[in-house]
């Protein structure tokens, strides 16, 4: 497998002496180069000594030398700076576009590494490297989790930037769109983001001080006021009438199709009606919420800003026109923590990157480190493997590790996979 040969080259997992080109010239690998995940040669800026001459340039890797021509590299000027062609099977000589021969070296993957890699790919246990995890040193675990945390921050920041574009660079609107998605708590996330795109924030702002009108905007654009059932109660009918008035006044966009909302297998407190009512209350009470969140330097202060509930009519309803036992439908502590982790902290980090403010990025990191770890099946899986999950920073890192590495069986890019492949067992006390 070519990816494994890349791995062997990158980590120099081949004999370091007696390396020769296919023409018999001695090779010393001073630096294997930087991996390239985009178009072009596989490794940039390698430093090699071939014979008596020092070379700095790119390295291309194939299982068979003929793949150089199969992939069309002989016609691509980006490969003119290749100084070494690393292959498992040197079945022919390859040439640059100018006809000059390219030095080739045969490298084989060590048998024990190939066997360990096969076991990673074929095992039914999850994660596949579970047996080595208890033996990893604390510094190995901590450094890799730190890298995963940064990677997750950057990934979420890219998502925030995409939302910022469709909200015309309005950070307040971007915050609301991100909040809306995360109020879907997984199952309704896509529906909530689609709904948020339908909201006219200029029009909404003119009626922000009236919770009833905000609810009319929200439920109307959610497609939940389109029908007039025979058992419709007074609140529903008044809300429907108010929404029709607002539509005429502002020329509102067509609402989302009500069929997008999922309710099966949801607890009543997670019904979209309740979540929309909570968002309406939060929007009504919290003007300039993004600015206030950015200015907050304390987790408790942020959580207080995010406090919301489904009020009035919703104290005795989970959906329209069906009364229920009265209950306080505040956003719970665990839900608040998830909103902070998945909305406020990524936005704070993205805004810090946008402003070039290390202080804001560091504050986002500090918030994450001060929050308790999420409790979900991913976190429990890693804990069962022997990892200690101490904070939300750890749980976010481990979610990133599972989704971007374990689920894809991309063990060759994983630090835990590296330790497994090299077969070294590190005493837990180190």
C-alpha cells in the first residue's frame, strides 16, 4: 500500500545505512522533507546526499516505478524538482520532462510494521490501537490531545467563517445562526440552521422588545403556523394572525417546510417548538449578545448570558394546541455547557483569529479547559481504553480524534497509531 510506504519514508523506518540508488550511488537521508497533501510531489524540501553531492528538492513515492508515467508526472512541470523517486518495485527508469533520468531508490516496508498495520485495519475492536493506549506516556497523550484540540478549533472556525459569509459579515447574525444549529442538539441541527437563514434580522430587530411578535416571526418562518387545525387554541390563532401581518409588512421569505422538523425519539423538552420558544426568549432579552459575550472574561458570566427558557404559553405546552402539565422549561445546565462548547467558544476563537487577537483565542482555550468534559459514547469509549478525560478540552480533542482519524482508519497520521506501528511499549510511569 502506497500510503504505508509514505509513512515508512516520513518516519525513516528503513535501514539507515547501506542505502543506494538503483544505479549504485550511496544515499544519505538527512531530511525526508515535508508531507504534501495537495497536488504535486509527495514530499517537499527533502535534503539528501547522493554520492558526494548534497541535494535539496522534492521526493515522489510510488509502489511501482511505472506509476510515474501512469500518473502523468513526466508531463507535469511541478515534478521537475523531484530529486529522488522512492519505489517498492523499480520496474523501469523514469525521466524528467527534459529527458533527464531521476535517481531512484528501492524501499520496502518492514514486515513487522506491515503486520501491525494490517491488524489496525482488520481488527473489529474500536479504537483499533486500544491495547497500546494504557502504556502511552502522559507527555505523548497530552501533546497529541493538544494538537487535536487546535485542529478542532481550526475546523470549527472555518465553519464559522462560512456562516459569516452568508450573514453578510454580521457577527451577531452569525452567532444566532450558530446558536440555532446547536439548539437542534444533533437531530434537528440542519433544520435549525436552514430556519435561521430564513429569518430577516433587520425586520426582527424592529420588534425585538415584544416577545409575542418575536415568537410570531420565529414560529412562522419555521413553517409551524401554516395550517389552521380544528382544535387550534387562542394563542395559536393570535400568533398565526400576527405572523400574517408581519409577512405583509416586511415581505418575509417563504418559511421552511414543516416536515424538516424531527420529533421521533426525542424527549418532549427537546421538541423543536420548545427550542424555538427558548431561542425567542433569548433573542428578546439579549440585545447585542455577541458583543457582550466577547467582553465576558468569566465562564459563569457567559453562562448567565445564555440562560433562557420557554415562557408563558410554553410552560403548559410542548407543541401547539396540546396542553401538558405545567413545567419550567429552562435550558438545563448540561445543555448550557454544550451551547458554550459548540457555539460561544468556537465563535470566540474564530473572532480572535479574524481580529488577530491572541487574547481572545487564549480565552476560548481557557474557557474550554475550565468546563467539565462532555459525557457521551465517544468519551466513555476512550475512558474504557484507559485515557483520563479531565475537561471539555480533552473531550473535544477526543471527539476530533475519533471522527477525523479513527472513523477513517487514518492510523498513519495518528500519534497513537505511530506508537502502535513502531511496536514500542512505554511504561505508564514515565
